[in-house]
C-alpha cells in the first residue's frame, strides 16, 4: 500500500513538472511535430525507467542499465524543473496582478507577450543544465583531474620530508564501460610517480565479479613505498538482495581478495609502519564507518600497537567518521584520507572563488582539503561514478599530497 501511495505521489509530481514545461513549449511554438517529439521523448524516458525498475531483480543490484535510465531521466527532468520554477513564478506574478485588478479602478493590461518572453527565458536557461548533463555523461565522467597539495607538519620525521602520496577513491568498477578511458585514468595515476598510493574504498558497486575485467588494468599501478587500501560501504554487498546469507559472505571475501590481486595491502582495522632511512610513520586503515551507513570501522582496534607520538595517516572511507570520531580524538591523527561523497558528481567549482554541490547539505566535509586545529582531512571526489553515469562540474579526481617538515602549512 505504501508503495502504491508513493508511486501515485511521484507520478503527480512528475505530471506537474511536465505540464509546466510543456506550457512553456506551447507558448513559443505551434508546430505539432515539435510538440509530439517533446511528448514522445518524455514518455520514452519514463517508460524505459519504469521498465528497468520493475524488470531488474534486486539480486542484480544497480546495473548499468539502471544507471543509464537514471542518466536520461536527470538529463531531461532537471531542465524541466528549472522551467517549472520560472513558469510557476510567472503564474504567481500573474495571480498577484489579477488580485490587484480586483481592487483597482484602472484597466488591467494584458501580459500575454510577457508570457512568451518568460517562456523563452525558461527554455534558454533549461538548455544550460541539459547540455551540461549530456556532456557529463559523454565525457565528464572521464574528465580526470589531478589536484596537488603540499602539507607541512612540524613533527613529520625528517626522512619523510618530500614524500608524495597519491590518493584515489571510489573506483566503482561495476559502472565502467570504456576500457580505453579507464586505462587513461590509471596511466594518469602512474604519471604522478608518487612514493605511496592509497585507495580509500568502494572498489565495486555490489559484487566482486564487477572487478574481473579491470584487475589487469589496476594492477599496473606502481608505488615504490607501497600501495594500501581500505573498504567502502559498497564493498560489503549491503545493497543487493542475496539468495542465501552464505552468498553475501562469500562475495565479501571475494571483494577482499581483489586487493592483493591488484597489489594493494588491504587494511581491515589494522595499521602498518612505513619506514624510510630508519624512521617511520604509521598508516592506519579502518573498515567503513559512516553516519547512517555500515559502521564496521574500529579506530581503537586499528590503532593498536602504535604510539600517540607517532606521525599518523588515517584511511577512512566516509568523511563523517572524521567529523564524529576522529578530528577530536586525543590520539592526534595528523592526516585523514576519505572519499565516499563523490561531491554528488554534480555541482559548480570555480577554484579560489566559489564551489557548490548538493552534497554539502549532507556532509560538512564533502570534497577537497579541510583543516581543523592542525588536523587535516582530504575528501577525494572519486575516480569512478555511481547511480548517475556521469559527472557535471565535479570531476573524477586523483589527489597528490606532498608531505613537508616545517612549522606551517601552505
């Protein structure tokens, strides 16, 4: 019953959006062919989406077909929402003018011409997100960016002055479709020639088998001082309906087995010392811990055997872990590395001036580098993509961090 009510509500909302968008089109053209093309595209998109939703078994998880249907929906629906906002605002104004006319002795002027003008503005504005989403699906999801930071710590062991770390996160191999593009992204990681590579979780969407075609690609990653990884929320198989509990357990083991196959040392609430010239830093890796998500991460267990005075780098998939458990911890985790948010794969970023994403209303630390009382977290925007098969303004990221010894950070 709840499902039926939800379906009715969603259908009414969609009808409301489509009605207003179609009114804008009718205002500026009388061409029946254009109108029918508009209607048929909308019907095809909704039919395709509902067909995928109702015919895909839950055991399949979020398939590429579902992601494509979602991509088409957002590409056409979000521009129509923008049209709705403009046109509904126009209707509110028209209603206000009519209300005034009731109490006015003067003659109310027709605003038909302005209605057509507003419709043109609405459609023109809608073309911007439409083109952006098309680009995001076709090219944006492969528009890899290298972001470089230099962080200075007064207690960094001298031997590690100048050591570089490349962080990648959220591979989501189950979403990949273009091997050439992924190979290009992996080559970009190797081109950084970092000393250490750290991967902060979500190697698959749901199932270990999703990585089968990509193991040979990712095992080419090279780092002379080691490659290390942790798990993300998608790696536990929690978003698929399994036939038997044993299947989920086996899949989880298979996911963990992927990491050594591509040359990564998977840290499961564990730590490792990385040594150089007789000095060392501690690398701590927790399982996923997220506010509202799986909380298998155990920071205390992961930190067993290391000293409070050791220089520490923490790998934790979900940045909410840093916000709620890590940043105020008296053990002093100097640098934390996370991912998870993807920056919602859509937003606006103008470096040094402005950035916005719906993700910021969910996560306090949603993308990039943050610093509170000398403790840092970098939230990587992710290498892959999930749910929406594209990226709009929030590009896939390779992070390079250079560690420096000194008294201030730049």
